[in-house]
C-alpha cells in the first residue's frame, strides 16, 4: 500500500519542478507561492535571489467554521496586505503542483483584489 502514495508524491514533485522551472522570484517581482494541505492553506511571498520570505499568511488562526474557499480568500487578502506593507506590489504567482482551481484560485483572486499585480 505504500507504493501508490510514493508515486503520488513523486508526481506532485515533478509537477512542482516543472512549474518552478518557468518561474523565478526577483527583488522587483517576488514569487507568491501557495501550499495546500488537506486542512489548511499557506501563502508566502519569496525573493528567490536572496532566499528571504517577505510576507506569509495561513488560515491556522482563522479556520473556525469558515468554508475552505472563504478561508483561502482570507489567506490571499492577508498575504497581499502583508506584501504591500513590505513594499511589494507586483508578484509572480506560483501554484506549485496544484491546479489553478478551487482554493488555489481563491487565494490568487483575493490577492489580486487586495492590490497585488500578477
């Protein structure tokens, strides 16, 4: 039973590498990356040239009784606000191994609505 899980993780890693081969965050346009677990959403704005995280947000505090899409939208708005406070207005969106659909899309739409350009 362990083999299918390993295959699934390996496939996700290949998808992430393929996505990130085309994307790189710089000081002018850092990378907005999204991580989606089974229960939570995380987003970070990363400058790949220095390897520093400029802003980060997650739904660990505000999960409560909210639906997953609502919680993801809150994460997107929160990371956009923190990025703007750090002086970042333009980013490159990194969806990682995930499809641009559902919670990942909700983070992106909320970040755009909060003022990030990508």
